[in-house]
C-alpha cells in the first residue's frame, strides 16, 4: 500500500453526515421478514441478555430493535470491537507515511522498552501486533488495577516473549494497547482524536468515547463506547471496502487485508466449527459462511456478510457468544434467500416484535420496609434500608439513595463506589432499576447499567433476626459474585 504525503490534507472536505442510515422494508431488499422474526425470537431464547439488534442489506437498515430499557440513543460499551477501530487508525497512519507494518515495536516505543530486550522482543513488528502473533504465550497486559502509576506499555514490553513473533496466534489485548500507543506516538494525538476527522465524522459517528490508561493513551483493545447504529455504519463502511459517500476513507487494500485470514488460529488438531478458529486478520475475526467480524466480550458483534451484501450488529450482556452466531447462521442466513409471499403481513409482525422487546423487571408486589445493620465489610456499608420506592445505603462513604420502579424500570444514575466492577474508573453511570418483594422474606432489586453489558442483582433474604445480602452481576471477567454480606434485622 503506497504511503501518502502526510502534509496533504487528504481528508479535507470530508464532512460529518449525521443523518440516520436509510431504512427500508425487508421485502424491498429481498429478505424474509418472517425469517428475521425467527432470528430475533431464537436469539432471545438462546442468550441470556440480548440488548440490541440491527440488520442491514444493500446499504439500508431492514430490522432494528432494542430490549428495553436499552435504547437506540444510548451508547454501549464495545469491549474488543474497539480493536477493529484501532486497526483502522494503524492503517491511516501507514497511508500517511508515519509507520509501516514492518516497523520494529521497540523502535517505535523506545521510552518504554527494556534496556536489554530479548531477541524475540527485538524482532516484534507492528504486523505481529495486528495479527495477535506477537510471540507471547499468554495475555501480556497484567490486570490494570495492579499496575498503579506504572506505564502500561512498559509492563507489556516486560512480559516474556516466549515464541518467535509471527509464528503463533495468542489473543492478546496488550498487543492492541501497544498499537494505540504507537499511533499516539507517531501522530502526536490520542487515537480517538486522530480517528475523528478521518473516519468517525465522515461516517456520522458522533460522541464516541474511549477509555484511557493513566498515561493518557486510549486503551486500544477495549474501551470504545458508541451506539448500535454507529457500529452498523462501521460495518457498512467495511462492506464497502473503506468507501463512504463516494470517498475512500481508508484504502481498499488495507480493508481487504485487515478483514482476511492473515494468520491461522485453528487448534492443533485442525479446524473446528467454532467461529473463533476460522482465521484472524488485522484485529478482525474470520467467521464461517464467508463472513468476518469485529466482536467484543459479552455479546458485542459487528458481522459483515459479503456474500449476502449485509451487516449484522448485536449488543448484549451474555457469556455464550458462539450461541448468538449459531442462531444467526441457522435462522438469519436463510432469511436472505427471498422475500415472503405475504410480505405486508410478515413485515407488520416483525415490526410489532421489534417494538416490544424488553428485559423483564421484577414483578410488582406489596411494598414493605426493612432496615438491616450490616456486619463489617470491605464495602464499608453499615446499614441498608428498604422503603416503598427506594433503597438507602449508609456507611463510611456517607449516604447513597437509589429509587427503583415497582414492576417497571426507573431511569437514574449511580455513584456507588465500585458500581461497575469491571470498569472501576467509571464514577457515575446511567442506570435503570426495579425492585420487588418476591416473598415476605425475599427482596430483589435489579440495576441495569444501560451503557454497558451489566445487570446487577441484589437479593436480601431475611431469616428471623438475620439477613443475608448477595450482590451478583450477569457477566464479568471475575465471576458473577460481587459481594456476600450478612447483617441483623432492626425491628
């Protein structure tokens, strides 16, 4: 791919296109609305917490829905979908002549490199980071909460490089972080700012957010938050091989290479039916059925289907991501084989289904009050009080009160310490909450963090003068249980 003179304002004149993506009916694009409804219904049954779905064909949206209280206007954490945006930033930096895929990593990150790098580390190239073949045997980024003020890049470059770079696939978010650090080093801008005028604004993606390390570097391998439609725009841009509204935003050759099977990631015994062993490109996964995808933990997907000229976007909060793809292959792909004979009726049925998707709230029940004195705990909670429409936490941190709906989700926000255990740096998050007495001795409150995959459940069970408090989360990198507390009921 030839380098472009970085002094030329090659993206000048590219303007934001904030208008919504075009919409059309499934039958007008040769798609069965009945098949789309079967896909959505099967997805809802196959995974625990789907949050949104959007299907595009021939450049138009033909189906879209959000499981309330998730909504079209809310951004959603993308987790490792972020990696694929990082790959676009690398490609843009290359076309501007700022680096190449064959540049040595330690030459680009001299300030963070060890004084005496191993031969394998010295041989590591940008290409190896892109393809997850950096030579590491395990994830190279230590748990970030243990690093303190230490440079993340330095910690990754200190990680043993057991294998010759380029020879072995090991999925590794530390490699993606190094790519983000390299982009920032060679451009002088944080990666999000670099991408905004070159890619995000032309695509009509506004308000994107990206988490940063303590060093002010976008996390690269995770941390991007955008809306479902934003991700669909990205998928359509990929399907069009980097072209958008008549402009080539990213070179076609870069898109084609990035989304191809550059390296094998099949298990030693040979290929399997897993969509995680079909090959890997530049921060993109290959799929069965000629598709490829960007994906992120807990059900974030941007699946590009070139053979169908289609894009599938999903967000969610579930562990079994293969189940979601299996449903797509078995029910969505057949829907592209042709429109329904009774298209008007099936389109109306699909619209009705998509408009009524929801995550059930705890059912309404007769309200009661409860006050529990909590035993000493790491959360420093001393008292928990439940009234008709709110719960109050008292402790060393002061008082925090959260209102909840009875049988319905109530919007709000929380600043509770550690509310997002997997994203601890988030101090305040938008929520929807609901609660009910499931029995005279069992109260359940649920809180959906509606810009994330996370749903937290607090169960308080009374047994005489004793009470147990159990806080769990639907998905997590560290297991479902957050807190197990005990206390005494105050009469």
